C-alpha cells in the first residue's frame, strides 16, 4: 500500500473491493462504467494540467512555509474586522472538532439537538444585545446582511409606498465602505435607489421607504440616533442599524432606539479574522417581519411526548418553496462560526462581555489621552473602540509599518485606530511611540488604563442581557468543556456515519486540509492589510483560482462569493454586466428548468431577471423542444439559461451541447449550477459542455466541511468574455477591468477556508481528482444496484446508470401508511442521517454516497434501507402504531418500565446486528413542526420562566 498517497486515504473503496463492486453493478471496469454514464462527446481528451500531487507531509511543510510569507502585524484597522481571543476550549472542542465541523444542516432535528441548542444560544445573544424580538441563525457577512435588511424593508413597505413605488433608501455616510459596495450591487437590479448622505441633514422625504445607520460609525463616532429614528417613524421610514456586537454590551441597544432591523458581524466574539472570513453575520428584527426575514430561524417546539425539542422554524419562508417570489436566495448560514460566537457568550457571560467591552473602551480612551499629550488630537465627539486623529498619514504609516503595526488611513491628514480585545498597555505604548517618532517628539508612557469614559451618558446601557442560566453557569473551562461535549453527543456527524444527502456531497474533510486554519500566520490577517503583508494568502488564492480554472476549463475565477447562492447571484450579475456592456441591457429573460434548485429562480429574481420556467420530460431531462420554443420566442430579450449538470435528477443529459448551443444561437449565455460538480472533475467540465459561467460549491466538491450548515464558499469561474466583469472591493482592488461592485464584504470572501480546497486539490493532483469522480460514480451505481428490486429508482441515463446520486421513489408506500418522512426518521434508529427528502421530487429520497465512503459503510447503509423496506411491507395503512411511525426511538423510551408498542425493544433500537457496536441515540422523539410554527420561540427562555409562581 502506498501509504503517502493522499488520494488513497481520501477515497473509500479499497482496490480489493473493486471487483465485487463492479460485478454487482454489471460492468468489467470503472472505465466501462464511466463510458456508460457520461456522453462520449463531453469527455475530456487530456488529463487536467495540474501540478503533481503532494503527500500530506509535503503539503504540511509547504503550507507552513507559505504561511511564513504572511506578515502578522498588529492590526488596528477596524472597519468591521478585529483581532480577537479565541478561547482555547472553543478552538479545541468546536473549531478543530469533526463532531462539530462535519455535521450537516439540521433538517433532521432529532439528531441535531446539540447544534440547534448552540445556535439558539447565538440567537439569544443577538436578540438580547440588539434589543430586538427575533433573530436568525446567522447570515454570511455584515455587508450581505445589510443588503438583506434593505431587501426586507423594501418588502414590508406600506401599501401606499408600494402603490406609489417608493423606492429610495438612505445610507448614512458613516457606513462601512465594503457594506456600501454590496448595497450598491444588490439595490440596482431590484429597483432601489440608494441615497448616501449625512444623517443629521436628512430631510425624511416621503420618497424614502428605509434607512441604514452604522453604530458606531466607520471611524468610531458614536451617535445617539433616537431622534432620527423617531422622526423617520413619523414619516413611515423604517430604520436598520449595522451595529458592532461588542459595543452593545455597553451602549444602548438599537432596539431601544426603535430600530426595525439590526445587522452586523459576530467575528469579534472569538472568531479569527482569517483574511476576511468566514464569520457569522447576525440579523435581528421585529416579530411582525418574521415571514420576510432571510435565512434560517431555530425555534423551540416539542416532541410527541411533549418534551422540549428544537427545530428549524418557519420553513415556508425558504426560497426552495417561494422560488422566484422569495425575497432572498440565502440557503445557508455560517453555523460553525455562529456556534463559536454563541459559545463565546456562554463562556464569558454578561459580566464577562461587559468587562471585555469596558477594557476595549478604556484602551481607546487611554490611547486618545496619551496622543493628546503629544499634540495629536482625536476628533470623534464620542466613541467606543475607534479613535480618529489628525496627523500626517504618510509619516505615521511609514513608522507604523516599520514597527509591524497597521492603522487605517482615510485621507492624507487622518489616522483611524481601532482598539480590540487583545490590546495591552504595552501595545498602547507602542502606538503612542509610533506617533512620537513620526512627530520627532519624546513619547508619552502609559502605566495603566484610564477609568474615564467617552460614551455619552444618554447612550450608556442600563438594560440587562443574557440572564438565562446557560450564560451564567459555564465560566470555568471544565464546565464549558462538558457543556460542549454534552451538545456534541446529541448530534450525528460524519465522524459517526456517512451522510448520504443527494445534491450536498458530504465527503471527507481531511485533517491535513483543516490543520492550517489554526495557524496564526493564516488566521490572524486583516482583509484590508496592505497586500504586501499577505503574500502567502495571495499566492495561495491565485493558485487556487488557477486550479479551478483548469478544472472548469474557464479563463477566470473570483473567490469572493461566500456561499453557493451568492455564487449564483455573482454569475448572473456578471452576465447582466456583459449584456449591458454591449448595449443590450434589455436582455433580462432567464430560462430555468422546472427541476432546478429553488435558489436558481430566487437568484435570478434578485438579479432583476424575468424568469421563464421550461418543462422537463417524464424521464426527468430538460424538454429540449420546449426549451427551443421559449428560447426562440424570447430571443430578443434572452439573457441566459440556468442549468444544473449533471441534472438535479442525477443524470448526465446527452443533449447538453445541443442545449447550450441553442441558447447561444439566440443571444443568451449559459450559467451552469455547479452543485453536482463532484461528478465532473477530471472527466468533463463546464467549458466543454458549452457553459459560459459556473459557480462551484467548495463546501461540497472541494472538501470544505458543512459545519452544521456553513461555512461555504461559492466562487464563480467564467470564460474570457465574462472575465472583465468579475467583482471588486472598494478598499482592495480585485476583479476585472469592468468589475461589478462587491458581492461580499471581503475581497476574497471567506479566504481562510479556501486553504481547505487548496489543500484538497494540491494533495489529490489530476489523477486523484479524476479517481475521486470515478469512485463517486462507482459508489452511487453500486448502491443503485443493491437497491434495485427493493426500491423503484427514478431517472437514469440512457444506459441505465446514475451519475453520482440517485432518487428512490417512496410514493407507493403510502398504501402501507408510510410517508417518506417516516423512512427518514427510522434511519436514525439504524445510526444514519436521512438522504435528501422530497427534493427534487416530493415523496422521494435522493442519495449521494460520495467517493470517500468505503464498501463496508456503503453496505451498512444499503442494509439499513433494505431492512426498512421489509418493515414497510409489514406496515398497514390502518396501523399507526408501528416501528416506522414511532421512529426515532430514544434511550428514554427503551429504558422506561412501560413498553406499550407491538414490537420489541430490540426491534426498535437494534434492528440489525452492526448497530450494537456503535449505537447512536436520538435525544428527542419526533418533533412537532406545526406546534413550533404556531408558537414561535427563537431564544432561550427568560429567567422569569424558571422562577416559581
């Protein structure tokens, strides 16, 4: 065995397993299987032109050496990104723990109670610090959260405002520059006009439906916005705040000032800067807007026994249901980072957060007072952590960088200094000494932090927060460690068993790929640090872009979108910009097959496009004749086609080249949804099938873990005609020559986790990547062969093969009284997470095993579903008290004195022999979704709920 080959460790089936698997499928070789699965006219004729694969040891040395090229200066840049202290027990037990980072989105609530509780803690933290009524489970970053706030306020305009097409949105000039850029991107296609100005001179005209304020402002100024909000309310203008979460421990909350929405980032709650991400944004609003709120909400419900159980609430808000009528295309969150931020609040508690916030503020005041003694004067009338001083920026910059310190320089005569949790008295003395040297003066020495405050008395927080027990009982490391472990034990992750969700590619997230994320040379760089200080990052990111260009066959890549849905939007906005550059801005018709992901039409609507849905054939393929008819009908206005390949039904459609040619002939471009790229890499690519742009889910095909629902990265790769339009950033110029404005806050999006995909591609090499795709197809077809005769299988290719996923049709089981959801719940008793339920076809299971699952695990899963099939046969429509309807079965049920079920405890909990060796227990019984929606609670219970009457 070649022990140093990474691909050997990543790919599950052993060489000795292949003959058995191939025989089961009915082919002689993997090559024959691939030939029968992919149309021959789209096969690549040459291997991918990538560097030879590194071993894990070589990559470890390489990434360590590359990291040394990053310069870790002291960062006082601010602008929404701050050095923070990651508590060691959170880093060790969550950030670096596969029990947390390999979990899937908590659609199966009964085996996700730990993660759901951790997110509920995050939501509670956000609600109580912002003073709002409801919060979601996080968004992607502050800039996109602000754009979602704008869209929500646009959606909830009054009837008269909608009738009068009131479409102006006021943006305070205090807003962070990257947030403004994202607002510019998102506003134009949906008909919102931004007006940037000074909030003190705003005229509250009835032409405005909303406004957004920064609290504190981008250079630190703290304003009392109470009068502004009151005047806005009088004029039916709803106000959003972009707030610094740490400052809210000491400042009056936006909710107390009358805010309608509050957004921001939780990065400084124990999450590394990571050159821009990933970081969990927060979004809080009033309960009356809950149906318009983007993203996921974790709610409190009950199980069938009436016990408390958590779940994702109000699912009908999601874009998968609303499609083009959705107000947001968000289909993910930053769950892992939200869990970290929520646990930071648990660990420190309300008094700890106040202590940290007060120390940060004292550091800022102490620095300002010392600089004042040097004749360097601070201009903010009130501030929390950021001071703006008047000085020769070039002189200060030269001395600061010579001392490995970064400030921000708004103009030639100003320096902005943002203090943070890590700032010490020694750091303050270094800052003062830098200014002294720049001025040619003797420095002033500080010996301790001042107790003086520069917050106005009217804004000092008096309301309590985080009174719930969970924020007051886990302040020692032993307590926190045990609490984290208690939650982890309630969650099923990849470290327990395979998670075979179709369209979601839950593959191995190798430890060698993950380790660099904890290295200070990689995780402590500010995204707006001078580019020469990020040489390691730029080298890695550019190399990753080149690798993705080779894999997709395209000419350019942007890594900026930080989710798949953001990638969709970025690709469509690039297409929009291309048409406008050719004076064909009227091209706004987007053709979307009816089988597409719900994010496709939602993204197209956000990009200002008119959506025309095309038919699919009974075999599940695109109806080419219907597509031809609609492409010709709309040829004068055709913008693009959105197509998923292989299809959402798990089939490589042989007509794909005909389809893409048809779109081009009628003036449109082709956007390929890369959700199923796992079946393409090394065998075919988007350029070969005729696409112009695709997004990639790095958190699927390229090994970034799901983290319980995020982080994700959704870069777009484009051909030559779209390269000029790749997005830029207002502070660090990236993108094309005719770049669209920003898609996300940071220039390279969630740059830190791009290390994972870079590691995956670098260690796999061309041969390993191709082999991974072949084994993904092998594993899927092996499972398909085992299921045949037990489950009807929808949609196969012309030779009867699946791509990397398949759909089991469970609709006929209704005759036995069994729904597809019953099968999903029963799988928990067998130790497995359910496959994708009822997508893309209601009443079905879509299964994708991925290449990293070995034969024994594949067989365990197949055995489980085949065993369940026998249980279905034994069920009747009249009998609601059977093992499927009662699933999942908890340990509490099995150990109670009473057993009122017509089957044995062994049948309930140990239906197959292998289960006893590694039993996973769901922590609650089946959750009552309807109860949770009728009684929406999305935060920890207030302390009063625990008091005796």
